[in-house]
């Protein structure tokens, strides 16, 4: 099995940071379908979704949102949503197969 070394750039991207956080077991707290809290290294941040536009109140998020980029907290929430969808799909599939 070949190792994935081609992507080893000097800087870790936000997506990679979010994936690393997710893999280490960090999960957003879901308050509603459109509101989450993520614990960051310097505090807790609130991520909100409005018409599929995600906003985060961390300094990076406030700054980056003007440039159309997403901070790692938003990326983490998006990973979380995808993961929940996968888990739900898998659960339904298992239930259907068990019938
Ligand atoms: Zn953020």
C-alpha cells in the first residue's frame, strides 16, 4: 500500500485540520438543525447556517467569510453533517435488510 505523501505540503490546510479534529473524536454540539458549537483551542465557537450559508464567530471565520473561505469549525460541522447522513443511511439500510 502506497502512502499518501504527495499531499505533504508545508502548510496544513483547514480541511485537513478539520479532518484531523474529526478523526481525533471532536464533534460539534448540535443545538438545532442550524446551530452548532465547536470547542476550539481558544474557546467555544458558534456556527450557524442560514440558507446553506455557514457562519462562525471565530476570528478566522469572521475574517475569512469576507473572502469566501471557510474556517475549520465550519468544515468540521460540514464533516459532521455528512457523517451523520452516512450513519443514518447505514442504519436504515441495516434495518431494511433485517426485515
Ligand atoms: Zn470558526
